[in-house]
C-alpha cells in the first residue's frame, strides 16, 4: 500500500537547510496497525506529511496503492487525500460554531456529494463512533473524548483506506484516551490501515509495529506483540 524509496525532505529556513528526512525507505502493507515514534525533531511529522500527501519529498519516490505520487500537483494530491486518507489530530480541529453532523459532512461537500446522501453518510459515521445522539451538538457542548470521536467520524466519512492519527490522545484523560484507542483498534480490525504518530507508549501499545525515527532516519523498525488485547472490546 505505502512504499517510500530513499525519501529525503529538506526545508530551506533562510540560509539554513533543515534535513528533516534523510533517505527513508519504508513499506507499509494494507491493513497494518503501526506507530511512528521518536523525539521532537526526529522527522515524525514530516514523514506523516509525506505519507499523507500533505507534502512532497525533496528526493526519492513515494508510491501509494501502486501510484507514484512524488511528482503530483496540489490538485492531484488533494484528490488522493480526500479519497484515500483520513486525518485525526491532537487538537481535534473542529469549527467552534458548527454541529457535529455538519463537521462530518464537510469532506463530502468538498467531494461534491449531494446534500441528502452527505447527511446520511455523516450520520452513519457518527453512529459508528457512538455519537448518534450528539449529531446536533457543537464542540463546546461535547467532552474532549466526544470531540475526538467527531474528528474520527469526519476522517471516516469518505471511506478512506488509511487513517493517520497524530497524537490522537494527547489532549485527553486516560479513560477517554483508552476509549479512542479502542475505536482505532476496531477500525483496524475492519481492514483500515492505522498509522499513529506519537510519543506515547500507551498509544504505541495498540499497534503491531513500531518505527523509531531519529535525526531523519529510521533507527529501528520492530514488531510488537500485536494490538493490545482489551477485555472491554
């Protein structure tokens, strides 16, 4: 599904070149559940941006589902993102005065889906994360865990093959964080590729593989015991 070949990313900061990635080669198969880890400045976010088609590599090749996306333009990248990839972020990224249903509809609006079909799919996505009774609530009427569930529903509504979650439990208490991770585990069991980007060992424990970055290079790529066995599931 995902294959990076000797990918480098260099940012120009005035007269200084910042080498965020330094020849990363990586393969991720369809349906994997993995974590990208590393200290601040290791290249985690840059790697996520490249794999998520938010940015292009400076050098190297990136193939997604057999397509070389390394040379695509912004419009083509946006089309792939909307079709193949759902994003979930630490800060939820919800609009303050917008209902949960409307938040989840938005990716479908950009995709040109009609209003009736759009509303039906958004409602189904919210129901799938346990928020069928919160469709009319705005962010300030929802707990942090519920806001993150809205963000997950929004990521799911287009039917992506990949979910990328950047510190998805970073703003949540322990109980809410565990509930969110159980949702990701269930999605992975349904065949969606789940990629966590995190510092958090608790989040990493839910994945089957951990990729450790340091200074823009893969330091270790190791299997784990599999997604955590949770009796609540």
